[in-house]
């Protein structure tokens, strides 16, 4: 299996944030990770990306146990992520921010000229080609999110973790971003996305895992999740089936 979590748990000062979660991600899949605030979604991302080691359990990536592997080494192995709180290098230009990722990620280049050339291609893909020379601190929220995605793509990930990439975007920007996510998958990159926008997750994910208070309460296709009583009660509400029907009719 491409990514496998076996009974992974994380506690902070005795408080269990993730409670013995087991899940898998197949290569080339888009997996949605949903649940209410405080469900443990970002903590799970932090465990996969290496921000925290698990208190218990095992994480394997491409058959290798990475449970105790440092975050930068996971990046070298091909795991990248975006963050909900975006922190680019504010005084560097847009292209310099992305070039840094290209020089220090998976399969890095050592030549700055090549890194910036490839960074331009990435910025074209994420819609920032017109702002390559601007300082990162001058960007709007939408463009900062695009830069965050570009920096992650610059590391040449095999697995990309997207944390609330669509939050704060207007409906037209969400549709554009959903198409961008699909195009990233078409590049051969596996994706796990945390989102509160249920309609977006249902419209793009192959499978969905639902967390609540640190527990995995459901896993399955969007159709299965939309009809799961525990998920409806804990998070989705009774509008889930209508949301799914809306997506089908689009």
C-alpha cells in the first residue's frame, strides 16, 4: 500500500488528539479527510508529514516505516503539504519562494537558474505567472494560497497533503481550485485533502475518511459517507444527500 496508518495515536499531556486511527491511501487516489473542528484532522496531517511522531502505532510510506522519520527526510522521500496558516518567506519574491522548494525537496536541483526555470512552470500551473517578481508579503489571500501550493509542488511530491486549501475562496475560485487539484492528480501525485467545504470534497474525492473527536467514525465513497447516520449526526447534517444530488446534477 502507498500510505498505511496502523492504529496511530497521538496524545498531548494526556489528551488524546488522535485515537488509534487505521487508514490507507492508494497511489493516485484523492482522499478527503473531513470532520468537525477539533476532530484531529490537522494533527493527523502533522503525523503523516513528520511534524509530530505518533505516540503509538505505525506509519508506512511505499513500504517503509516512517514513524520516527524527521519531517525534512519525509519531504526528501516525496511527502509535501500545505498549511492552513500560510507562512511564505515574506521578503522573498514569489519565484524565489518556489525555487527554494525546488532546491531542497525530493529530487532537488542544485543550480539556481534551473530551479527558477522550473519554478516558473509551476507558477504558470497555479496561476501566479503574472506575479513572479512580487514580494510574497504583498499577495492577496487567494494568491498566498496559490503560492503555498506552488511551494509544495516544487518539492516534487509523490504524496501531497492539502490543508484547507479552499477556505476563504469565493465560489468561482473554488471551482478553479478543484480543477487544479484534479490536474495535480493527473500528474501522478496522490492527494489527501482536509476541507470543511463538503460539496467540494464530495465532488472531487474518490474516498472519504471521517474523524470525530480523534476517532475514525467512517470511511468510504462520497455516496456511502453521505448516507452514514453517524456522519450525518456528527458533522454533515441531513443536507448531505441533497448536496451529493446537486453535485451529480451539475
